[in-house]
C-alpha cells in the first residue's frame, strides 16, 4: 500500500470518527414501543443488546467503551429505536438516530431544554432515558399520525357517497331536461318502427285509392257502353 493510499484511508477514518458516522450501528437498530425509564431498566436493556461485545470489534470509534446502548428517537421523531452507537454529547436537543447519516444527530427541532422538566444544555446521548419528555414527543407524533390515518380512512366512504349523490342529481336533471325539451318541441325522437308502420299504412291507402279509381273507371266504361246499346 502506497503512502498516498494510507493517507487517504487514515483521513477517511478520522473524518468518520469526527462525524460519529457508524455503518455498523445499522444492523443493531430495532424498533421498540418504549425506552428504559431509569438506570436499572437501561442496564437490563444494554445487557440484552450486548453493545459491549460489538464494541470490541467495531471500527466506528477508537474507544470501545463509548460504543454503547442507546434508546433514542428516529430522525423524524415518530418512532423509538434501540441500537448500539458511539456516544455523542447532545447540545440540549433530544437524541435522534439517522439511518441515512448512520449516526446519532443533534437536531434543533426538538429542544429539550424547553421541556418541563428540562434537560441540560449538554448530556451524553446514551443517557437519554433521564429525559422522558423526548420519548413522550415520539408517542404524540405516532398518535397524531394514527389519528390522521383514521380520519383519512373514515373520510373515504363519505367522499364516495357525496360523489354518488352528485352523479344521481346530474342524471335526474338531464332526464328532466330531455323530457321538457321533447314536450316543448326542442327535441325530436326518430322512431323507425313507427315511421315504417306509417309508410305501410300510407301505401295501403294509396293502393285502395287506386283500386277505387280503377273500379270507378270500369263502371263508367260499362255505363257508356250500356247507353250506346240502348240508343241503337
């Protein structure tokens, strides 16, 4: 390996350590319904997660003891996550883990120094269990999302009923317009069957008239011939 390659590799490692980027944390992430609420629960969860064992082989931090168990918010603050990650000092914000950035992040959108009780302006990310108001925020966000989904699902049948009612009204109005138009004379319907019957009747009537005319002509001729016979 050349000196340049070694320099580049070392630079990447140093930048990763500085930013607390840790791809190895991703495989340890799991979603939970609640986080530890005291030191005893935290210790029990940390033993179950076995972050210490992973810390001995990880390359995210040079100090294996700073690769610790965390229970924090996800980036959107809608879920609670358990994971192993390098400890980051929070600047008065609720600890979050970004799976995109692969690290614990300080996000000013959740300033826990304004909560009651407030968190300090500086605390290690693995001690988030001391500041339960951050976890409550996640619960409120999840509840808000659930209410929105429920309202959305409930509104769907209402929308369908309204659309059907509008369609029915439009159809009824069109029928009324057509009937009025036909009655007034604006609209005419072509009835092929009726026209055919009318033409047949007219044809029969014409034939009858022609037949009557022929009979009259024959009778007239007979009358003339009879008159001639009498004269002779």
